[in-house]
C-alpha cells in the first residue's frame, strides 16, 4: 500500500531537507549566508533543512540559484546525481578566502 498523501509529503520534506543541508555544507555556506543569498528568512531555511516544511516552487528555484545547485542535486541528493550531470559551482558562489 503506498503512503498516504500526508506521509508522502513528510517523507519528501525530510529528504529534501537532508539534500539541501548537504548541498549547503558541501559548498561551505552557513545557514545565515544561504538566508542572505536567497532572500529567505533564516528560520524558514532552518525549517526546510530540518524537514518540517517543504518549499514552494518559487522558493525551490531561489534556493537552487543561491547555492548554484541543480534541481537533481536538491531533489535526489548529490550521491544520486551522476558526476557527468553535476553542475560546477560558479565563481560567484565560491568562498572568498585566498586560494593557493
């Protein structure tokens, strides 16, 4: 028997939150920095990452842009995306510390 609608939404929110956190941390971006880049309140970003809520489509697109991430990465997780389909971060999203 497939999960009920509410259960499926909860499962999606949890998985999306884990993928969002993984993408953010993998880029070395703090929660506050993602909030600033995306224009969404830090509390909202925290709720998405914790899986308590799932973002609306417009919000999802804003998070993709703020992290320079693909939809596949945020929906399926970085491990689920073949290396050939991964997007390299743009220089604007790279940390500002000096590089060797």
